[in-house]
C-alpha cells in the first residue's frame, strides 16, 4: 500500500535514484544541493510516496505568497498508471491550499508530451509563456 509523507534525510539517495531513473536530473542542477536547499525552505512541501519502505514517488512544492509551484514530480517508471503521481499532486495541492495558495503552476519541457497529457488529465491549463532564468550561485 502506497502512502505519502514528508521527505526525510534517509530518503535522499532513493529519491535521487528515482529522479535519475525518470530523467529529471540535469547536469547543471546538483540533486543533493537541490534537496539541501529545499530542506531550508518549506520542507513540509517536499513529499514522497512510499510502498513497503521503498520510495516510489516524489514531489517538491513551494509557495511564494502569489502562486504555488510543483517541481520534481516523479513516480517509479515500473509503477506508472497506479495513481502515484496523481496522489502526490493531490497531496501537494492540498498542502498548498492549506497555506492559502490560490493557484499552482509548473514547468514542463515542450517535448515531454506524456507529462503534458498527464497534467491535462488533472485539469491543468497550458499557458503560452516563455520561461527565463539566471543562475545566482554557481554549483
């Protein structure tokens, strides 16, 4: 039976392995540092799905007072279609709503059609925007 709980330090290597198996890691983002940084800001919004002691999913959420964001949503590729991603999104949305968050957004790479379809099925709207960014700390 899968349950959702807050991330714990003991989950670090399992979560990173999950992110790597799902293609979420990028060479310019050190996943260990991403986890360390998240644990300094709203750590209660870093959730994992667990089944029998195994990490089978994750999501990081954040709320800036204007909107919520979802990052690092992942589910075990061998467990796709079992509702793990849906449960994690629902748990993150509920936690954000409890904080008074009026809306939630996320970023998906345009060529990731399966993920776009997943969010479509959850009622997320696609926006025609361009995302820009600037690195403030060189890792």
